[in-house]
């Protein structure tokens, strides 16, 4: 998950953590395990981070991680700028630091955004190349240019525009924390917080790239390494107050994270409510995240239903929304019994497809129209029985 953060992180317990994005806790990596099997197209990791006494979270919350830019990328930027790194600059809070530290920990030198081009153009308004990419009228062209590129590409294409180290604070955005849904219940893990991270790696424009935080966790966060973190409450993604209420969870890929936390919480507290999980990934043998835990919960009755969809295991791709449609009658029956419905994961396609499958199940179950199903879903949203954590 990702979102705009307040200056302080107010936790569900009602306390305000002393640790925030501006004053993070220096946590130690306790576990960093690969969840996907060799041969998978994805690299998904289970991360456990230590907490200080008094740091509390609730299932549904997020952990904020403050990554650093890769050493080799920082060095490339310094080389392209013809700067050494020991030059002094003032950061966003007017703190005097050296340029090397600014590039490592303060400035977003990764994924290129259109706004960076606009800011570069302000430094060189007569530059024809930048002029052709700057401004609202060139939005489409600039977005196409930015796709798959990073700040280093911009420096190589337009050398000599940035002439002083302090100008980088005019051009570049601030390096911001990355938010990850918590995958654990503190009822079972008092002294640590856990999350599920897909490491992003790709090749574009002749260079090997990686996600900022996921790459840091994948390559530079072995057990014992320190990571600056803070906890962030998400009051809009919560288990029902009534522990006997049924719960339906749809979490393909790393969207499983908060539902692992939900299930652990319900298991630890002995909640009598039934639980139904829809999980999807590419291949059962390679990508079934937390397979043994989930199957054990199913066997023990904590998970009433465990429906899986592995898209690449057969010729015709099957997704979580297809499984929902197969189980539409029972799904609607659960809703009629007061079930809460949750979805976590990709906002662009998956969440929309899941909502359409849910509307379809409601329409079929109630012998109604899609308009009637929309009204039904609106009531669920109003009653906080339909909650999404999408990104």
C-alpha cells in the first residue's frame, strides 16, 4: 500500500508513536526469506523486522520503510554531474549535509516523473530538447519518455543543465517512505512486524533497473541489517468489531499480506466468525505464498474456505474473480449473513474485476439487476462491510 502520511503516525491503540517518517525506528531485519520457488517469474519475500517495546499495530495497518538509493546509482549520478559527493548542501529541513548523503537518503533519483523534466526546463528554458518535453501541452510525450527511465537517463540526455549541487533540491522530489501492508498479528508476534514484498526488477533502455524499496529489501537487507521504519494506522481496513461476523478476503499476490494478519488475529483471539480466502498467483508449485500456513489453517478450521486461482497452470487463465463467479451463490449467502468483504492488491485491474464479480454475485443471488446490486454494495460500503486496500 502507499499513501500520503501525516507528520505523526497515530496508532489504532490510541497512542501516538514517537517514531514517524521523520523520526524512524532503527529496526533490525530478523528474517528475510524467499517465498517463491526457483523458476518463478516473481521474487516475493517474507520480511520480519524487530520492534521496540511499546510499538503497537493492528491487523490492517502498514509498516513504512525508508529505503536508500543504491550505491552504484549514486556514484553514476555524481559522475554524470562531475561532482565529488563531499560538496555541502542544505536538505529539505535546511540541515547541512554532504551531497553524497543527500543522494543516498534524501533525493528521489530513481523512477523518472514528468515533474522532474519541468523543473529541469526551468533551469534551462532555452534548451530545445527539454522544451519539447515540458509543459501541459507535452504531457503525453513526456510520460512516454519517462516510462522505464530514471534520473540518470535525464542527466545523460541533457548534460550540463545542473551546475550546482543545491539545484538538485529544485529538480528532484524528496525520497519518501514505501508503505507495506502488515502480514502479522501482534497477538502472535509481540516483538516484530512482518510484511510480504515483491522485488521489482526489470531491464529498460539498455539498463538493469529495480524498485527502490523492494530492491533494497531484496539485495541489501540481510538478517541483522538495520532498516529505518515506522508504523502507520489504516483505520479504513479493519476486521469487524463483532468477532462472530463472517469474513471474505480476496488477496492475490502480495495482496495476501493483510489477510495473513487477519487470520492470525482471529486464530489467536479464538474469534468464532467464519473465514473465506480467495488467493491467486501464476503457478501453484512456484508461487503459492504461505501455502503450508494457509493449508494448515484450512485443515484446522480457521479457514472455512480456501479458494485458489493459479493463472498459468492451465491453457485458459483463471483468476480470483473467476473463482468468485464459480462460488457466487454461496458468496451471496455469506453476504446475507452479514459477511464483511475485503480486497487487497492491484488497483488498476484486479480490484475492478473483483468488484464486477461481486456485483454479479449479488445480482444473481438476489435475482436483481446490476443497479440493484450497486445499491446493495453501496449499503455495504456505508456499513464498512466492503473495504479495500489497493495500490
